[in-house]
C-alpha cells in the first residue's frame, strides 16, 4: 500500500483563517451575509460556506445593493468600494489581511508624498488580481503594474520609480526585477523599492521543496486562481517533476500512483486541511 503524507506546512495562512472565522461568526448571528468575490480561491471551501448562507457577489452587484452586511476578503479592496458601501448603507465586515492593509497604507502614503512629475509607483503583481486592484486603488489608478521582466518596457527610466510587490509574488522574481531596474535606471534618477512579499508564502518554499523531493509523486491541491498556489506549485515541480495539480480528490488519476511507494499532498494558503485529508483518503482507498 502506498504511504501517504500531508505536508504540515500547507494549508490556510492566518489571513485566510481570519477571513473565514469572521464569515462563520457573522453567519452564526444572521444567515444573510454577502462576500465581495470568492472568500478564498478554493471552490470547495466557498461551497461549504455558501451552504451556511454566504452569498458571493461582484462589484457590479454591490452598486445596486443597500442595507446588507458585506464581507471584504483577505485580498482587500480599493477605496472606491468603501465609498460605495457608505453611500448605499452597506455594513462592511472588513476581513482584509493585516499584511495587505499595511501594504495599502504604505503605498497610499508614498503616493500622497511623492512629486508625481518626477516619480511613479510601480507594483510587481498580477494585473487584475483582487489584491493588486486594491493596491492600485491607493494611487487613484495611477500605479503601473508589471507582471514579469518583459513588462519593464512599460517604464520610463528617466523618471523615478517607487516599487512595491503584491504579497504573494516570488522573492527571487522580485529580486530579478529590482536588478533589471537598477541596471536600466537613468543616472541620478531615484529608485526606491520595498520587498512587501508576505513571508507566509515565501517561508513555505524551502519546506515545500524538501517535502516534494521526499516523495515519489506529489499531489498539489489548489484552485486555479490561487496566486500563491502557482508559486508553490512551481517550486514543487522544480523539486519533483512528478507533481500534479488537482482541485479535488475526484481529479486524481490512478495512473499517477502506479509504481509510487510514497505520495505527498500539499497545497496553497487557500487550501483547507480537510480537502487535503479527503485527497489522502482517496489515495489510500485507490492504492
Ligand atoms: S498570504 Fe500573507 S498577505 Fe496573503 S492573506 Fe495570507 S497572511 Fe495575508
């Protein structure tokens, strides 16, 4: 029988734990609770909370809502969301992760203090990601978002740059971006950069690499939209090419387990422990 191990370092980070416990607390008071966007990038966990009454809505919907309770998830929101809520009498349950909140404030402060004719805010992150939208909102939409080294062509190197990172980007990739900007920035032009990557993800990398290398096959459990899931999955694949991404136990292909003596299960900061346990149980019954 195949030996199955769940990575102890995988599972919800404290930002997600906090958002989910706030949702559960509010749902125990009254079953009508709205959440702006998926509370977590994991459809099974969303479905579990929706069964308790949580209703997921998008930004268009809240513009037409009034007198309801609206939970803001760990990713945070731009200032406009708070303004709409205030205008519509929507009561906000703010579950923005404290790490994201600190980053929003830091960007806002830099934006308000800088000379805009000489310097720009640049954010290293995924265009359109909810957290990045919240960060760009601190600059009235004026920040430039870069996702990869090739996006540096968007920057004017004769103007100052103040660089921040989305919390879930890779530390190595951020280092590469910093090095490239340093190499290209005009002489005497200001370049300030802040490594604002959350260590809840970065600190998991050495552990997940070790874990992936210890097993014959790795099942990485995460939703496709999870940004930190992509980073951690990439690290697993580097350490063990026999790594497969699944979002639930139903997606396990028995062929992956043939010839394997050990299987490791790990996941993102948005992957519930109970889901990894379900995957482990399925492997044990299939092998
Ligand atoms: S990964 Fe870090 S910043 Fe993001 S929700 Fe978790 S603790 Fe907060």
